C-alpha cells in the first residue's frame, strides 16, 4: 500500500474520533430510551459503530499508519 499523505492521516484520525464520539453518545442514550423499537435501533447502531471502529483500527495497524515511536 502506498504511504498516506498527512491530510489522509488527519482525515483518518478525525473519522475515528467522530465514530468514537458517536459510540459514546449512543451508549449514554441507551439507558434513557423507553421505546423498545428505538432501543433496538440504538443497540444496532452501537454494534455497527463498534464494528466500524474495529475496522478502522485494523486498517491503521495493518498499514503501519501510526509510528508508535512518534507518539508522546
């Protein structure tokens, strides 16, 4: 795979942060939802978002996008 540009790495970071924020919000809302159908939809959204985050993390790891030596 070709090396990602700085802007692509930044976009990946922003997408991952957005998905993480979405997951946090969905989990927080779960206990507040009374409607069964809406609760099931929210649970499905949580599972889907978790899957997206795992896929993104796998892509990052498999392609050595983050050089751990540079992380402070």
